[in-house]
């Protein structure tokens, strides 16, 4: 029973890592930019959800929808105002822009009235429950995280495979120049991808907040999601999900079976091992891009 409980807990936190890593991968596939502000975007989503649900007393699920919508707009503006003007500049410029944006988001969050540097609780309707199966006790939060993550991933899969916009996004991620030649509005598609990435980060924040707290430093979880994206293969969407689950499980087992402190470095040890064995990641796309 012990190993099963650890596995469920590891899969749950791994789902959070997977969603944040998914944001990294979506943006990188489309624009070849690594968004180091992704964790802070998630933090902003948690505060927006807390504002709607905690401060303004909106129904929880309505607050979730509004938080995702607000963060989607933030993601689109991020792309339009900060990234598009530096197109054609060295990749280092984009790295510095996203790093700086992350610091700005974190700093601004601490100055917003009602937010600040304090810690807040955001309770979901499914929080604080326990599901008992014989001697096995499972937190309802963990089950909800796993189920909701699976539903979101299924929805994104159907969106990318069966809609014109989703197919246009796939074409753009394969070859932006060819996509532009066949009439796909590449800048608009890229902006939409940034919006979806930010919306997914907000969804991850809403899942994470009930089992932790809402605070200005919760965006540092992005430092664990980044290894998840690397482990899975930075250009692979399935790899981001699998990488997140691997990191979550390793952390869960390390925190219980290994001496104190190993849990904090377990993700990076896994990255080092994977890079030594398969430098491009587990699910790296080895085929040539389609034209």
C-alpha cells in the first residue's frame, strides 16, 4: 500500500510538472524560444484565480475559466509586445527577455494590493477529501489533478489533430517559412500558441494551489518542470508529459526512501543521467522536419 500511495502522489505532482513542461514545449516547437518565465506565468495564474475565487467570491469553476482567459490574454500580449519586436535577433536576446519578464512578473505580484508577499489558501470543491480503498488512503486532490490533467491533454490532442487552427499550429511548428507560403498567418498562430501555453500554466496553477499555497515564489516550480521537458525531449509534446511524470515519481520515491535533501536534487540527477544516455531526450524527434 505504501508504494501505491507514493506512486499516486508522484503521478499527481508529476502532472503539474507535465503541464508546465507542456507550455515550454509548445512555445519552443513553434518559435524556438525557451520561455524561462513560464513558472512565473503559472504563479500569476494562481493569484488571478485566488482573486476571483478568494477575494471576489466567484464560484470556483467560474474563477478557473476567468483565470485561464486572463492568462491567455497575458500570454498573447507577452508574445506581441516583448517577443515579436526581437525577431531576427540572437537567441540570447529572447532568453534574457523571458528571464527579465519572469522577475518583473514576480516583483509586480508582490506590489499588487491583496496579493503582496503573503501566502494564501485556494480551496477547490474537491479539496481535503480522502478516498479509502481498504488500507489505501488517497487524497481527493491527487485524484482530481490526475483526472483533470488527463482531460486537458485529451482536449489539446483533439484540438491539434481535428481543428484547422490546430493543424495550422502543427504546420507552423514544422516549418514557419513553408507555413507562411501556403497562407498560414504565422505571427497570429505564434501569438495563439503563447496564449494557449499561458492558459495551460494557469490551469496547472489552479490544480497546484489547493495542495500547496498561493505565494509569489511558487513559480520556482518551473525549475522542476524544465528538467521534465529536457528528459522527455524538448521538442516532444508526449515527451513533456512523460518527463513530468518521471520527475514526479522520482521525487516522490526519493523523498520517502532516501535521506533528507535527495528529493530536492532528484530531478536534476535524472536529467544528468538521461542526457548521458540519450542527450536529445527520451522522445526526441529524430526525423526531418516536413516541408
